């Protein structure tokens, strides 16, 4: 069975895609570039050191070369190499002076003719060897000698020059931690001793003593030599790798914190959405009392508030529809009831008229018979009025005396109060109160209210019915000190067929409310459990 991915999982995947994945890529990039950054820095340092060495060698070499050329162009050397004087094997006096004046860095000079035969040789006294490899290293130098007149080569001078004289003492100190400076001549022979195999120095990177080493090279055309700087890579890459690892841990911590926050936030958000979805499912199954919590003021809270408002409105709408259906049923029931009642009333009315014809004139029974006929006519009018209200909600309004209506309703309800051993008090008006209404319907309305009050009273209970003017209206009030109603019951008492009494129909207040609205008013009910009930009905004055 295929299951769709939940909203919470989608949000977490989105967080992973747009936040944590880039962080992971950054961490991977840091670890990949750490070693490269260290290598680039080391090569830069080696290049800088070699550039300084070349810059140092240039002017020094020019000075030594000039002095050697002065010897090569001397008269004695020219004649000796051209063969115009005999070879004595010793340097002439003028040459000796020039050689002696040379820098002590020049260890020896040898004059060689065109046949590669040495004409004479000059060597300085040997000095004790030094621990500095560059200080004792000698660079072979060859200078061609040309005849001044013809310009033809007549031989050359071979000299050996101390490297320290070219490099200077400042460049013999390590320029990078653990670095080694190697020097090779034109033939590739190393002029200084190094711990490495010369083959290793020819490569840009090599392994030695378990470490990676980098090399940089500079080749000089004159004097003909190569400068090679080598240094271990680890001291430069380790700081970068350490920083990269720390950065990676920081990114990992940030990713974990972000993921935890995403889980918490999505759990909170999707939890609210889940509650909202469950409430919607409950409403879809008919539970219109289901509400969802409104937390905060964000979009989810606004949806929750709109959902609660919608269910309340839907509940009211369905309640109104249900009430209308119930009232329609009441109308149908009232029609059938009126039909069943009016037919016997008509028969009784005819029978009483026959009885009246048979009674002797002046018989005391005529008054009783006349009263019975009047009550039958009044009952027929009441049934007709209630039927009209139940069917259409409209009645024919005419000026009537409200006091008579209240008195008639009180007389009709008195037997019920007697059975409950309760007291009914009717506040008689000092003068007639004329209102616009239907006497039969209003009498039935007040009677229903009084019957409800009687049924709520116990032995010794008391109820009062009265009226008072309120501007252009008259307020009918029925008050009792009975058991009262809870807020839950009070909210439903106007609904048709709702009753809390065994054997009750639940139609009394529903019909009373419909009659009140037909008169342009409504039932106002106040009740508290154990404190009694007050019902008010407003009717327009004539």
C-alpha cells in the first residue's frame, strides 16, 4: 500500500535540501581546500625566497665577473694566451697583483689557452672546512678570453667562487621552517650536500622521511646554476586542516541545531495542522461541537479561528434548518390536531344548540348551556389562531384587551397549579391595556408559559403573571421560583420536541416562541438552577 509523505517529512526534507545540504557541501569544500591552501602558501613562500636569492646573486655576480674580466683583458694574460710570450707556468707580476686584489671568495683562477693547456694557475691557501654547506661550497666559473684586436677566442679563465659570496650570509639561514636550499651547476651536479636524492629535487613533490615535500626551482643563465628550495608540507597544511576540521565541527553543530529546531518547529506547526485536520474530520462526521485550539496570530491560527467560526456558523445554520423542519412538523401536527379537535367541537356545539331549544324558557340550565357554548366558540377561535401561527407564522392582528387575555390564561392554568399545590398570582392592570394581537394565540402563549411554570414548582411554590408598559410596547412577564434551568438546558428550550419532563411533548415553548415572533416580539428567558425562571414577551401597543 502506497503511503504519501507527510507534511512534516516534506518540510524536514526541504530544510535538508536548502539548508543542511549546502552546509555539508561547504564543509566538504573546506576539507578539500585546506591542504591546497597550505600547499599554495608554501609554494608562495618558496617562490619569494628564491626571488630574493636571485635578486641577491645578480649584483654580486656582476662585481665578481667584472674583476675576473679585468684579469682576462690584462696585457700579460692576452700575450700569454696568444702565445707571444713563453709559458713560465707562473702568473705574471701584474696578473698576480690583480688576482691578489680579488675578493677572497675567489678560491682559484686558471688560465687555459686554445689547446686547453693551462698557462698558469693561482690558488689561495686552503681554509678549514665550515659546518655551513653553503659557506664551503664552490661554484666553477668559466670566462672566455678574446684577443682585443681581432676578437678571436684565445682561451679562457677557469675560476672557483664561493657560493656564500653570491648568496650572502643572510640567505644561508632557513627562510621557511625546515626548508633546504640546494644549488646545482650547469651539469646538474649538486654543489652543496643535501639529505635528499638529487632525483627527488627534480620533482615538484616528493616523499622523504614519511613527509610530503614541495620544491621550487629557479635557473640562472649567468652564472649557470639552478637554485632549488625544498620544504616539508605538513607544517603548512596542518593549521589549515585544523581550522577546516574546527569549521567542519562548527558546521556540523550548526546543522544539528538547525535540524533539531526544524523538527521542533515542524512538530509544533504540523501538530496544530493535525489537530485542525482531526477537528475537520470530526465535523465531516457530524460533530459540529468540535473546536480546535487557536494558538498565536500566524496563518495557522487564523485558519483555526476561521474553522471554529465556520463550524459555529454551520451549527447555527443546521440548527435553524432543523428548527424550521421541526416547526414544519409542528404545523402539520397542529393541523391534524385542530382537525381532530374542531370536528368534535362542532358536534358538541350543535348538540348544545339542540339542548337549548329543548330547555324551558327561564330554566337555570340555560345560563350553564350558554356558558358552555361561549367556551366552545372561544376554544374554536383559539385552535384556529394557533393553527394559523403554526402553519404560516403570521396572524391577523387587531386591538385587544391584554388584561382579559391574561385573566383567561390564568383561569385555564389554575387547575394545574392546584394539582401542584402551588400558588398563581395575577397582577391585574388598573386600566385596560390595548395591544395589537390575536387574543386566542396570546392566550395560548401565556397558558403555555404558566403550565411550564406550574410544572417547575413544588408544593408551596409561587408563580406570577403580569404586564407593564415599556414605551410603545407592553411586556408580559411570567415569573416562578421553581427549580430553574442549567445554561445547557436554557440554550435548547426553544427547540421543538426538546423536553426535560417525562411525558412532555417539547412543543409548548416552541409554539410560544413562534406566537411571540408572529406578534413582532420574542421570548426572553432568564433562569438559574435553583433560583427560578423569568420569561418576558414584548407586544406592540395599539
